[in-house]
């Protein structure tokens, strides 16, 4: 009681909101779906985000993430015009993300002088095509903002199944080809000497990045995917000496940021995606400043 009375009004409100969130979590299925989505996305985010940060391909991941709107818009258009009711926007997102990853990866390997131009074109054209499809779809009332900024509370049972499958695919491939990805990220010449098909594994890594982007869109949206993909890995990198350690810590951080963002935003009815990114950004800033101070 003394502790409660000594707290500020905002502090008491925060505690009450968190308590409401966890009590409602036991009752409402949409909250349970949101929590599972956040945990699954956090695991993939931590693993692939570690590769993205280590390999320094954040700009490529950005191009992939913004191209998925074209697939989402096309899926909605086909579902409405041609009666493909089984076709969900997230299916279109997977197809568009994989196509963008392969296109950008091919250009990166064979025409490096045009890499930035192609990434920019994929980024802009993907967004433009998606908006046109959504605009021209009769009776299509999906909220564009939910795709741009995420709406984890709207994840359906079908979406959750697909997210689980994507997560298992990502983790399985990373487990099987861990050493190959490690070599490609840190020393391509050594990988070639050891007989590793560098081009194949680089394209596979970009495809796994594309699938992770699709997972994260449901959590934080297209606009903020890159932040959640890189910030937990950047923080984990400050405390890890090995890549697998970085992956584990990054996954825990990503899942923690997502859960915290969901819980903190629930009571005040704030956007969960934006809250998650603010928490991740605050932790990254604090860790970076603390690390710099300790070095001095």
C-alpha cells in the first residue's frame, strides 16, 4: 500500500493498464493471437535480423519490405474481381517479397553499379502498384493504414497458421545451413575456397529476409519493419561475441519489445506497432550511449 501511494499518477495508470492487459489476455482470443504472433515474429526477427545487421544489407531489406504492398494489393484485387476468396493479402505479400528479394539479389551480384537504382525502383514501384490495386478494387475496404503501420490485434487464426509455417521454414533452413550463412556473411572468399556456392546462399538469405519481413508486417507494418529487424540485433551485437549468441539474445529482445509494446499500448489504446518501435529505439539509444560512456 505504501509503495502504491508513493507512485506517481502516471505510474499507477501504467500498472493498472498492464494488469488489465494480462487479465484480458486470459479471456480474449484476439489478444492470445496477438501475443503468439509477436513471439513467433520475434524469433524469426532476431535470427534473420542478426544476419541482416552482420551482412550490412539493411537497405536491401528496406526495398523488399516496401515492395510487398504490390502483392497485397494484387491479392485483394484478384480476390474481389475473380472470386479468389481463398487468396489473402498475406499470400500476396509472400509472393511479392520473394520476387523482390530474388531481383535485388541478382542485381547485387551481377550489376553492383546499378544496385542502389534497382532497390529504389523496387521500393517505389512496389508501393505505387499496391496503392493502385487497392484504389481500383471495388468494395475493397481493408484499411491501408493497417498494412503501413501494422495491426497485430487483427491477426486471424488463418494468419497465425501461415505465420507459424513461415517461422518454422525460416528456423529450419537457418539451422541446416548455419555454417554456410556464417561464411557468406563474414568472408565470401573463404566460403568460395571451401566450395560453398556463395551466390545460392546469398539469394537464400535474402529470401529468408523476405519471409521475415512478411511476418513483421503483421506486427509493426511496412513502414517500421526495418526498425524491428535491425534494432534488437544491433543491441544484441553489443553483448555478443558469437553469431549464435547474437541470434538468441536478439530473438529474446525482439519478442520482449513486441510483448512490451502490446501491453503498454493496450490500456491507452495506442498503436501497438509504433509503441514497440519506440521502446526498441529507446533501449538501443540507452545501450549505445552507455557503451560509449563505458569505453571512455
